[in-house]
């Protein structure tokens, strides 16, 4: 007999017991009730704890008619690419960019709500291990250029768009998006109902998927489904090592400005060591713009490696993957910096790693925060910032120790967006102040870091 979400939560012992069992926050359980669906990755735990069987979950599975259909075996007319999800659902479309080899790219399928900045998004190292579905339909309309990249390579494993990529119309365009992707070996699929895909992710969590764009237009759907279903997911995965620099380097490039473009910091006042867990170039530009000379070190740098540069401050960068996995080598280094009393600032993954170093815990969000329109409240001032975000994990504020306080919260779901230490010169935020969606709502955070270094000097 089918049971609904509310009945299952009660059988599990209430919201708190259900959250502990699934390894999520009580806020996530609240969203189960709201969506009237429990993500499929939690079904096994639910079945084991309640004695129900899979057929009993039909009232709580949140399965859409498209997902319930048997996998299509015939390729629709005009289809040259396919997005195959781990549950067997197939989204057909027209391929662009590079053709895929065997095995095809596999990753977590997520959505991004930004209306601009697709080139920055694709090259953001934090998207390693993910296939990005853009909710805005007009992707590619401003082309690509050599300046709007956040890293030398594309970290995302593919992209999904509604409309076909059009010819660029922008004075800064140097190359068509299709050609830019081909050179970098990245495949895309157009003609997908991205609204349906987004609703699916919203209601059921981010699924595993593969994006196939074969040159011969032949699809082994059973093999593609097996590859997607067999991928372990981002939980427990350390991807920072994959996207981090391999050796130390210096950075002095400042933010882009009209009409000069990017500049150089010729008279730095402070020396900052940036730990590269997947650092975006524009974060480094922002640090240089507020008067810093930056030495970038690999993700695996120890506290001794960092402190031997005699920094005035240490920056913990953004990055991909599960913070708990990266913490194995990052937390001891961060603790060493904290013990030395050096001012410390973290963004995104750096925020999560600082929290872990302080003794807090992190958890995986049901669908993550990805876009350039995310409202965040500064609890100290009551001011609301419009922020850019890209993260699938979050800090559990209930686990922060004494001496660490929550400074910012998401107005979308109440999740943690910032913390500060009361007795140490350290703070961090979950969102991206360098991405300028406000356009400058959050730039004060870089100035706060400088102020902290000034107070220590």
C-alpha cells in the first residue's frame, strides 16, 4: 500500500530522526514535505529503516511520467546527442561542441540560473564533475573571448541548453561558443526542455547523467544508462587535487575596467598566500585590486609550506567536490594557519574547509545553489546582498563550535552563507563576492580582509 512523505517521516521517528538517517539537514526534510517527494538516493535507507518495499514508496517517490516510461530505443529524427540520467530517462537533442569518445563524460547534472557569464561558469573549477543545464535559453549569443575565463581549462563535463547556439553579437567576441568548445573537447546538447529538467532536479535532487554526442550518431542507451547509474556521485569525492595548480606561482593582475581591460598591481601593501582548491582568476584579481601581492600554492600545501612565505594573510579558495574529502589534507594546514594567528579569508569551498577546521560539519544540499541571483542576508547589518553562488554542499550551523558565529544566511532556504571567528582573525562566506551580480554588493569582503591584515601589521 502506497504511503506519502508525511507518513514515511513519521515512521522514521520525525523530521530530526529522518534527517540523521539520510545524512541531511532538517531543512532538507522540510523540503521533502514541500515537494511531496523523497530523492531516490535515500530510498534504500528508508526501506531498511521502515520495512516498506519499493512499491510502497510510489506515493513519495516524486516520479514524473517521463521518468516512469521505459527507456526509448529509437533515436528521434534530427537528434544527434542525448543526456541519459541514472534512472534511465533520456533527453534527446542536437549536439554541438566536441564529439564524445567512449566512455562518454559522466557527472552530476545541475542547473544554473544565471542570464550572463556562461564562459565564466564553464571555466569555473568548482563545476568539475558536473554537467550544467542553463535555465536561460540564449547561451552563446555573446561568443567567447580570452579574458572571460576563470581557469585555463573547462572544468564542467558538458552543457545543456534550450535553444541552439547562435552566431555571436558582441564587440568583445573573438570566437563562436561552438568552436571554443570543440577546441577544448567539451560537448553540449541543445533543444532540451531545460524547464522540465530543472523541475526534475528541484524536486528530486541532482541526478547522475552522461552526455553523449557521438560522431557516428549511434547510441548504446543501455551502456549509457549503466554508466550513469554506476557513477558514485560527488559525495566523498575529492576533486580539488584535480583542478589545483601543480606548483607555486605569483599573481598581480587586477580587475577588468573600461577601457583599459585588466591591470597590474604595481605597489602592493600586503602579501597574501592563496591556497588553490580550484581558484577563480577573478578572485585573485579582486585581491590584487585591494592592494595585495598574491602567491598561489597547491591545494595540498601544508601549514609549513604556506607560512614559509611569511604572508600577511591567507586566502582559502573556492573549489569542487566534497569538502569532507578535501579536508583530509586541507584541515591540518588550515589549523596550522589559525594557530599562527595569520588573518584568514575563505570563499565557497574555502568557507566549508574553515568550518571543518573549526570542528563543524558539512552536508550535501538536495539541489545546490547555482546562479547569479541568490539573496543573502548579512545578520550584523540586516542588509541583503544579491550574490553569485555555485555549491552543492553547505556548513551545518548547528555544529559550529563556541567562538564561531553565523554571519550570513540564504534567504532562499535559510542555509549558512558565512561565519566569523570571535577570537581569531578569520572569516569566510559561501557565496562569490568577486562575481559582481549586485554588481558590487559584496566587494566589501575583500576590503574587510585588508582591514584585518592592517590591524595585525
